């Protein structure tokens, strides 16, 4: 009887330790995923800044902007794949990311060659994108947060 009680106590303690470990790991995964969304927002700010710089310098190096657009696309993909793989993404968050991805699919892609020249209508679309990014809250000297509600609201502002 005494050994049976000792085994039960050890089993309960082991389960408590195991549950605590799992909860701490889940919290850590949520923090990592939140930081990934913060990184994507940072890419969007850098894109706005690159477009502003190019606009002020007569678009003498369009490839910088195209590379930043590619960074945004890669960030969206990374956030979506990571979220799905670790089970941290909700259907609403996945829809937000698909909406953002489709929005950026309309812009020119980076070919890897540094001699890409954009047409005037492409430049005008990029200027409009810069303005839309700033009005949504992604731009130099604008604050942004890593919580998903704010991120989702900014995606909606950008894509509407």
C-alpha cells in the first residue's frame, strides 16, 4: 500500500512537470511566431522606405524595390508555412496572409538580374503602393506592433 502511494505521488509530480514543460514550449512557439509577423512588418516598412528613396532619386535603381517586394513575398510564405507546420495559425490568420500574398502578386517580380527597367505604369503602381503602405501604418517613422489584431487591420487597410 505504501509503495502504491509513492508511485501515485511520483506519477502525479511527473505529469505536472510534463504539463508545465508543454505549456512553456507552447508559449515559446507563440513568441517565435509573433516575432516572425514582426519581421514581415519590418520588411513592409523597408519596402515603403525603398520606394520613397527611389521616388526621390528618379527611380535610378528599381531593383532595390523589386528585391524588397520579393522579401515581403518570402516573409509571407515563411510566416504561413511556419504557422501551419507548428499549428499556430488560425484560419483567419491564414486568410489574412493569402490576402496579402495576392496583393503583392500584382507587382513586378525580381528576376535576379540587376538591369531590370520598370515601365512608367509599373512605377506609378509602386508609388501608389508606397502611399497605401504609409496610410495602412507601415512606413518610416511610423510605429507598428507585433500583435496579430493590429497586423490584420493593417492588411485590410492596405488591400481595400
